[in-house]
């Protein structure tokens, strides 16, 4: 099956990466005349999280295109069952997904589990790619600080390897700094 | 002297391996493999790669303050550059993890470590002929 292009967007906390990714997704949906599916990996665990989710939901509702939200804290490949006519998909975000996948295992993290989760996430993204017209992936920059905790190091390592692989597969990759997208890969459209 | 930096697990070493001809004659010293930082440069080799210099700086941060670490690294850098100057085929490539964008560490020695890294990296970048920032396998030449 043909694979849709991947657009990768990353940045620091509150860098405006999600807002930029939403714009990018809207643009794709208009260019390709396809609907939008928003895959939310975040779990609304506390009030702050609810507020953050609501804020982004409001932003999407204010836009002219219709956003269909699907919540997949884990097992993102299951989302394709809900797709219709190869939509443009925005997956927000990879760091939360990795967090959920590693924690849902509910046991001590190990190198083996981390590499299984790595394979699982890449396979899930590939399944989505085969069922959409464009896949936009949002992630976080969290690899510029040292942690003494081996579990955090393992998380960082898995995330870094995922980012490297996704950037390699991506048609376009952006690093958002203070709301300004810097194109790291791809041709300026 | 070339300096290659970027976040951890961003593919810095992989990029260096692909970019530079790494042969049997290349001396690749890695702090992650518990290699020691050479006090005297190996005069027989033409190409030396030092990987994970933040780890070596960390060893210093157990005993010294950030300013002293910076000063001692400046002497080292001087030695590196002199070694390179003696023969035009000689080439040193230094790889360092960027630790500068997290929250303030609780432990004082970690703060010293982070400060020293930032300073040493500034000095390396200033003295280097070429500086590369690696972002998930993609390089951005800063100098």
C-alpha cells in the first residue's frame, strides 16, 4: 500500500508547536480536500491537563474545518478503523504516546521492553500512513537535560531513536522556536 | 578542530561516522566506553575523535568549580590545537552532548557540571574551525 507523507513537528514546552501543527494540518486538508482526524494521545489525568486539552480543542473549533477527535493513549494503529476517505491526520503527541506505552506495560522498564515499544510505535505510524493522505506528528524537545534516573535515560534514548527514524522517513521536519517554525528538512512550499 | 554538539540520542556519533572517514588508524575515544581523556595527544595518529566530552567534564565537576574547569579545558584546547598545527594531516573531532536546556539541577555538583559544559562548549566553538549542530541526524553548520 502506498504510504502518505509524514510531516514532523517538534519544539519545547509552549513553543507553539501544536498551534503550528494545526495550521499545517488545516492547510493540507484544504489542499487535498480531505477531512481531518486529530489523534489525541494525552490522558486527561488532572485539571491542568483538562485545561490544556480544552484550550487546544477551542482553537480547533474556531477554525473553519471540522476536526474529528479520536483518543488513543496507546495502540494508535487501532485508529485507522475510524478513518474515512484517507483523512489528514494530526497525532499529538509522540512523547505522551511513548509515556503511555511504556507505563501501560505496568512493569519495570527494561531495554527489551523499550525496544518493543519502539517497534510497536513505528509499526503503528506505518499503519496510519497507509490509511491517510498526510500524517502530521507532533513531539517534544526533551533531550537537552541529563537525568540520573535510568528509567528517564531509557525513555530519552527511545524517544531520540524514534525521532531520528521519523525525521529520516519524514518529507518535512520542523523545529518550532517561540512560535517560529524552522524548517529542518524538506522544500519550502 | 571540529566540534559537534546537539541533544542526547540525536545521532551525533552516527553522523560523525558517516561524515568522516573512520578507519583503523582513527583513534575513537569515548567517555561512554570509559576511555580516559588523553593527557598527551597520540602523535602517531592523524585523526582523533573524542566522544562524550560532557562525561569527562563531569569527572572534573566532582572536585573543581566551573571556572577552574573552564580554565583547565582552555589549556587542553590549546594542547589540541598545537597538536593539530604540528602536522596538517592531523584532525581532531570533538562530540559533546548539549545539557543546557533543562530545569536547574538540585545537586550542586550537577549545576557545576552543567555550567562548566556550557562554558567549555563556548570556548570549543570559538576555537574550532567548524561547528555542527545535530538534530535527529540532520546537521546544521553553525560555523
